[in-house]
């Protein structure tokens, strides 16, 4: 049997934003496929991809109907080994996953299939059981919701410049150098914290470089001074992992402007359920 878990994972995860839910969907699809009669299926891989995508859409729609927390962030996936694992390259950037929460499940699926996997509209229409015209309209609607005119999604890439900036960032926080710290943050920076309702957080949402700088310094000196910090790649973006001994306590994913090198957004994941699958 082919290793369909790895092949199917990016499709399910990019739609759901949850590694745990993605694995559940894939397991359900594979179990049904290998226990049911399979007459008339000519392309096994295409059939499984279609099944995973449609079940992921249904799962996403059900979750949207449930009561949503004030802040919900995607489950982070470590991508440091993306060069060695070809399927990790298909995982979307963390900032784009956050933006995709603006879309309904079907818009999200069309956007991902077209923009990430380069499917033509006739194939997307076949997968989602819609017309080609409807597929094109869904893609146009998704892009309108996601991006300003002429704006395209950027992927923050690890580089010497990025690593140096992040070192300056943590040095400024440790030294309570607020002027230096504010100089590394975009004026309209946004900070989001997702604890899954399991852990109390100081602020779930914070905006503006002065308030965010004060929050970062307070959180670090109150809760994180004893933590070990590791720089890694999460969904192809630079990130800090904060360890309390051997336990991963939190993860900060940075959205850095490729033009200015300033931090535009910080997504802080504290929910233990979303951290338990991260290994580096």
C-alpha cells in the first residue's frame, strides 16, 4: 500500500488548519476505502484525494457551526525538514492559513487546489461536483476576501537577516529595551494568542507596536524567563518554541515583511493540544 497518509495530509490540513482533524479525516477515508467494495475506481490516488477534500470540507463546515472562541489559530506544523519530506512543501504558510479563516470551506478548497496544487478549474469542478464557472467565481471571491488589490500572499523565509532580527527581538525583550523592541515591530502589528480555553492568557488580541511591545516584555519576564527558546520553521515561517524543561509550553510564529524586515504579526499558540505534535 502506498504511503497515502503523507500524500493526503497537505490537502486535509490546508483545508482544516488542524493536524489532528486532518489525520482523523484521512483515517476515516482510508478505512472506508479499504473495507468497502472498490469496483469502478480507475485512479486510486485521485479518488482518495477527492474523498479527503470533500470530507474535510464537511468537517470544516461542522466546526464553523459550533461556538467559536474569540481567537482560533491553526495548529502549527514543524517544516524544518521540508527539503527532506516533499509533502511538507505543500503545507501552506502560517500567515496564509490564518487569512484563510475568512473563507467558507468551499472557497478555501478552491483557493488551495488552484493556488497551492495548481489544479485546473475543470479538475476542481470534478472534485467538488460544481461547474467550472462556479469554480472560477469561488476563486475570485476568495481572492477578494483575502487580499487587497495587487496584493499577493508572501511567505516568510528563514535567512541570516531574519535570524539576526529575531535575536535582536529576544535580546530587546530580555533587556527590557522597549525602544529597540518597538523599532522591530510594524506600527500596526497584531498579536494573537490561542490557548484553546485551557490556559489563562494575559491578552488574546493586542494591536499597535507600543502595546504589543509592552505585552511581550510583560509575558516574557512574568512567565518565560526560565524557558529554553529554540528558533525553528513553522509552516515555512520563522518561529520560537518555548520549552519548560522538556515540555513545549508555547510557540510564536512570526509574519515578517519582506520589504522592511519588520514584524507584522505574531501568532502565539499556547493550546497544549495544538503543540503536542510538534517535534524538531
